[in-house]
């Protein structure tokens, strides 16, 4: 960032028109007056130059549950954010009290031109996916032949191994309806963080089966360690379309993930604001979004329009990947060739059929 841009950034921040070290208004960017009387320069009229300091500043305004942490760092490949989670080792299913463990999720890359709002959304997604990773390891089933417990929905399954031995992972049958006894038998083999699942009630709903389920309590060791305490006595409903064992297991897993995502949405706060909460009014958000996009009315003099379009074009070019070589490149080129008049930026190295003929 140039000295002039840095000074401009500081000026606008002091006036409350921008929020972050990385933000600089585009030349001739319009100021928007909101219906509450406040002025702002919306994110789509800003240019961004994210740095480690700016990403750290953004993440410092985010509040999570006490077991989740957000980190920002950089390596030879650039900036990234990462989630840390404090908890019990999921694959330790004994009843002994163990030391808590800090584990890390994957690195989420942040390009220098990423808007601050998208940095926040990336952090939100990273937290959801980190929790999902843990939840998937908590649901275990007891394999009938060996009698051992396994986390079949874990993200650590060997996918190439499964693809190359698909005869060992036969599809679940959907043509034989489950009886209540079979549902009970299946549930008895399941645990969620060592919690039992109880069937409270079942009802037929237009050819589908509605199940009312409830989790039990975690063992004392997990309770003391605070391992996903919200799952204790957690009650949830699932609707089975096919009423098969496979469908039952997937619906239970999906419900647990959905509940985890909802919990993150309600407790993920940026500057104390639960942006992703379902309690917010989508119509009010839509009205604010429309109010923040007045440039088509305000550009009668034409000064800002070329600046705005040029900035968007430059950012779009930074996102363009290379086509590369090999099987993936050939596959992507074949797909693109089906759309000879495709708009947008083509991958670097891609040559259209018409250009090939001219050559």
C-alpha cells in the first residue's frame, strides 16, 4: 500500500467510513447515507490489500465458544487463517479422564484482494467445517462381524482405497422398509460421543417415517472434560424417505451437522453482532444491501463508473487459474469447448477452437 493510500485509509477509518487496515476507497467512490443517518463506503467500492496485520485485526473482532480459536499466519504461499479446537481425543473412548488436546483444522487461504467481509465469512465457514470434522468422528457404529466401533462418517476414510475396492463398500439397500425392531437394533449399535440414542416415537408421514430421537448422557470423563456438552440429552427429529439402514445413519449424521452449524451461526459474533443468526430479518438485510448499491444513480458525471469497472476487472484477472497440462487440463478444455461464446476470463493457456483454426 502506498503512503498516500495509507494516509487516505487512516482518514476514512477515523471518520468511520471504513473498518480495516486493508481497505482503501476507490477514486471517486460514493458515500452512502443510510436511513439511520449514518454514512459509509460499502465494501464493493473499496480496494483491498490484506496483510497479516489486517487479517489478525479482523479475526480479533470475532468471538466464538470457549473451545474454539482463530489464528492468522502466513507462509511461502501467502496469508491464511486456521481454526484451533480444544477438546478430548475423539478416538479415545475409555472412561479415564484425559488431558484436553488442541487440534487444528486445515489452512484457509486469504488472497490480498479479499474483502474484509469475505475474510469474516471464511472464518465462519472454517469454524463450521472444523466442528463438522469433530462431529463426524463422534458418531460411531459397532461393526457386527468384528464387534469393534468405527467412525464410518469420519473425514479420514481412504477415498482412493474405497474407489479401487468398491465391491467391499456395497450400496445400502433402499427397497426393504425397516421395522421398528430393526430401527431399535440399528440405534443400539450407534453412539454419539459415547452417548446412546433412544427412539422416543415414530410416525408414518405420507409414505415417509418420522423418528423422534434423543441422545443420552456422555460418560463422566467426557462430561468433566466438557466434550460437546450440548449433545447431552439432545433431542432431534429425522424424516426417512427410504426407511433403510443407510438412510437412517445418514439422516442422523446430517441432523447432528445441521445442529452444529446452527449453533455456530448463533454464537459467531463479529464486533458483537451475530451476522449469520436466523433471528435476523432477511428482508431488512435485503433492504440494506439495496441501499448500499446506489452507484447507478450517482454516476451521472461518469467519473466513478470506469474506475469501478477497471477495479473489478483487475480483481477478476487475479482469480484466473492456469489450465495446466495432463488429464485434468484435457477434461476442463473439453468442457469449455462446449461453450464457444462463453463470457468471462478463460484459464491461462486455454485456446478456443476458433483461435486454433485461425492459427
